């Protein structure tokens, strides 16, 4: 992918003339299709659209009278704007960029990679100064869209992978390993995992995989994994934990993909008269505000939410100033916060 980035810098952004040449039509015909698709015949339209896809062409909405104006927009795409993790990172990013006159336009994919492609295409049409994406998992169209866009790209919230351009985050697989090491040191050996949308939420999936590998190294295995099919809430955590109990799963600890699920499980333990951590230890992820105030207080993992946003802004500003980062991937670490529940 590094080669693609270098090629992008050399080749520049695909133009309407490039599309017209590849499709064997005039630039006026391409323009007509983009303005009013009904004015271009089916076969001709198909040829032009194929050329657009092959070149990763995005119409430049800053063209014309605004073409000389430098864009002050940084596009940010996160999985969910409702998630406090990502909101904190976006807020820190915006605050760091604001003194330099940049504004953040953010949108959410709801963990849909096709939607991410569409959002990137829309943002590129506004000629952004930079793009910020979440994680390393993207659809196959995204490299094509970015290949000719001469724009810095920062992927946030992960560090264990190969970035498109630059990245700021931490190793989610190591999170899973560190949680298991702690639980094993406390004498817990029958550890379950509860998460949501683990195929789409690849970072939560990596935490589960790190947990599995650490248990395997100790000659153990997760006693069970629960993968909820939708974004999680407190009720889902309670129901998932109740299901484990009712199926007779022998467990002495549960690692959750987020604090909300862990809180639901804590409530369910209280309803059932189970002692936490006496009967079962609970560990979450996120260190949300309530984690330090639940009874018992919740053990969890604290990700560096604000630091991720600030460092992403630093990388963008350095690149726009003509500087290259010392390393393309910045790992900002995380903290295992130990409280009474685990």
C-alpha cells in the first residue's frame, strides 16, 4: 500500500479528461452524465461509469470559482457518532485543528464498509485537506478512491496493521492478551467472552482473538464466546450473561467488548444473587464514566481517546506543512484499570 501512496502523490487526482479518454468520449459527455444521467444512453453511460470506477474519479465540487481556494475541511469517518469513544477522539481532533483554521466534517458508517466507500467519495468531492478513517478494515473500492486523491490519510484507533498512509492507535490483540494475563494471575481459568458484531467491529474481534491466543498459550481455551448481532446496550449485556448462566456454562470470569455490556452483566449478577468478583469476575473495555461508580466498580481497559485525536491532528498538520512523520504508525498504548469487579 505504501507504493500506492507514492503513486498517488506522483500521479495526482484523476480528472474528467482522464475519464473521457478512457471511455472514448468527450469531456462534455462525461459532464452531462454527472449532471443529468438521463441525457446519456445506457451503453455509453455504462462505459463512462466503468472508467470512473477504474480511475477512482470523484467530481471536484470545489471547481470553478472556488478552485483556487484552499480547502480547510478535514473529513472524519467513524463507525458510530453515538459511541463516546469515537466522539472523544473527534472532539480532540477538531480542537487541535481549529487554531490552524481547519474544520472537521464527520460522518458514521454504522460498521458498513459500502457506506464508508460512499462517504469517502462524497468527502473527496469537497477536496478535503485530509481524511481520517477508523481502523484498517476497508472495502475493496477504497484503495481505488484514494489512489489518485492527493490527500493525507490517517487511520485511527488501531496500530496492528499496514496503514494506507499514517495511523494512530493501539494494539487491540494485545489488549485481549493483557486482560487474560491479569485474570490468570488472579486464578481465573474459565473465561468467557461477550461482544457485539465481531466480524464488522474488527477491533473488538482482535481483542477476542488476543484473549484466545493468550489462553491457548496457557493450555486453555475460552469456555464460550457470545457474538451479539447488533450494536449493544445494557439489556443485551444482561441477556447475554443470563444466557451463559442458563446454559450452564462453567465460568469464573467474563471479558466484554465494552463497558455497557459489562454493566448489564453486573446488573444481572445482582438480580441472581451472584457475587462479583467472588462467583465471577467481570472486565469491560472503554472506561466509561459509570465504570468508576458502579457497585462494585468495574475493572476495564482505558483507551487513549483524546490522545488519538490530538496525535492524528499533529500528523495531518505536519504533512500539510511538508514534513514527514518519523514513523507511519504511532502506538499510543492503553491502560488496564483494575477495580473491584475483576
